[in-house]
């Protein structure tokens, strides 16, 4: 997949994520100060963004490692938008309802670069002596697409005729 296609998909996910963030922000703004609403909405939308970017943008399997690293993709976005929201609301006297949308625009290119680096980063191989997901050992609990336990020989799947 080309970088151009990934950028288009990233933009689509970003638009959906911005809508999700903004809906959470407006909902939380009825009960919380604007900065607290912004922080909570950012965390909630970040979780959705991880899965959308895994499956749709980069076509990669979500893993715990990527999930735990993914907040780094939003760290720059979070800092830029938080500072931007503060400057827009408290310094420039913009309304708190629209300030996050304006501030988010400046963070998009940085977020794409960091997101791509993390999501396309290969996961490290299994620890020495541990079975991998690609070559399960007998009794490792691997299940076929049909739902039946996979039968493998100690020599691996190829030796069992698969």
C-alpha cells in the first residue's frame, strides 16, 4: 500500500475520530471544565483511533505493544491541541466550543508521521523457547478457522501435511 493511500485513509479516520472526539467533548463539556472535557474526550477517541488506524489505515494486526505505543502518536497532537485550545480560548477569546477543531488542524501532519512509524513497526519475535503465533507447537491452543484445534507435529505445520 502506498503512502498516498495511507494518507487518504488516515485523513478519513482522522475525520471520523475528530467527530468522535468532538461529540465526547461536547457531552463532557456539560459537566466538566473545558480542559478536563478535552483530556477525557482525547483519551476516549484515542482508543477508537488505534483500532481504526490498525484495521483500515495501515491494514495491520492490532497488538498490545502497538496499543501501548499508540499514545505516542497522539502525544504531539495532544500537546499541540491542548496549547492551542488554551491560547485560542484564554488568550484570543475564541469560544470553547470551536477552539479544539481549529487547534487540531496544526497537529495532523505530525500525528501521521508518528502514527505510521509505530503502526508499521514490526513486532519483536517471540522470546527464545516461546512458541510464536505463526508456528504454534502442539498443545499451544492454536485453533483453525473452522474452530477445530490445529494438529501439528513437533516438526511444525509443514510436517503434518498443512
